[in-house]
C-alpha cells in the first residue's frame, strides 16, 4: 500500500530527527524573522464557542497537575463519537500516557469506547519512557498526561481504498480539535505536537502493521 510507504518515509527516526530539527531552525532564520506574527483576538460575536476558539492557545509550560475527574470529564465528552467519522467507521483509538494526574497511577492507559481508561502498560518512570518517544520531551514532561491518537487504517482502507488514509488523518483532526476545545472549556491547557518517533510508539504500544500514530496532545494546567 502506498500510504504505508508515505507514512514511514515521512516518519521521524533516530537517523533523521537532527536533520528535521535543523530544517526548522533554518526556516526560522530564513523565512520567519521578518514575518509578522498573526493574531486573532477581535470577536464580533462573543458566543461561548467563539470565546473558546480565542481562549485556546498552545501551552508549553504546565505547572499544576490535573485531577483524575478532570481527565474523565475531558475524555467523556470528547471520545464518545462526538466528532464526525468517515463512513461512521470510528477507526481511531486513544492511548493516554499518564505522567502526573492526581488520583491516577503513572502508566500507559487505553481509552475504551465506553469512555473508561484501562491500564495498558505500567512503568516506574514515565519521564524516562517518554524521553525516548517524543522530540518535544522538554515541553511535554511537565504536562499531566498526553494522548496519542492511533488510526486503524485498514478500517478505512477496506471501504475507501488508499483514499481511506486521508480520511483517517482528517478524522483525527476533528477528534484532536474536540479534545483541545473541551480541555479549554475545562480551563485545562493543551499542547499539540507533531514531533515524535513513530517506530518507538509502534513498539511501546505494540501496534500492528495497520495501526498508525497520528497525533500527540499533551494536557495540563
Ligand atoms: C499538527 C501540529 C503539529 C504541531 N507540532 C508542534 C511541535 O512539534 N512543537 C511545538 O512547539 N508546537 C507544535 N504545534 C503547535 C503550533 O506551533 C501552534 O498551534 C501554533 O504556533 C499556533 O499557536 P496557538 O496554538 O497558540 O494558537 C503543532 C500544531 C499542529 C496543528
């Protein structure tokens, strides 16, 4: 399948992540230095939803641990088919890496369809584990937990062929947006990251060749 080739050829790994970081540095030096930073603060209509759009901002400095109830509130509202799904296939899964959530033991959890978190893997040192998984370790390590969205691509491919991979990516965007907006409503802070090592997650989460990590979303206060 060509999408698998695309996925793995555009993945980060031990060999290419320095080059990736270097590329970003060069981009800033070359292109961004004289560009105005876009801002979006004026609201014509101050509806609750519009206010959430404005309030949502990427956070790269989390200070306070969230509580298990807050995490449950967030998950309850966001994962329970609250987002549009291509063909109503709902081929996405969420894993939750718990670093510092009050009332919840550190570890990797899997989100069940009913909204429950079940333990997937225990670890004595979550920070040591995530240091091997994400390039944004120093931004994520102070968060309370972070989600990994995984797509079961075969679910989409069976119905739509190669195009199904696009649908899985698009659907993940909907789910991710629900997570960050709901978190914002709960006065939680979020950080979305695209800098992670796919093959390491595949190993830790014991993913099959048809399961792909799409998104990394950290939550904190
Ligand atoms: C797909 C995606 C990947 C991102 N990856 C990173 C990342 O690796 N590191 C980072 O600091 N921010 C990352 N961001 C956050 C963006 O930098 C941020 O959304 C953008 O600067 C706009 O700022 P705001 O979210 O506060 O409005 C990512 C955002 C998206 C949508």
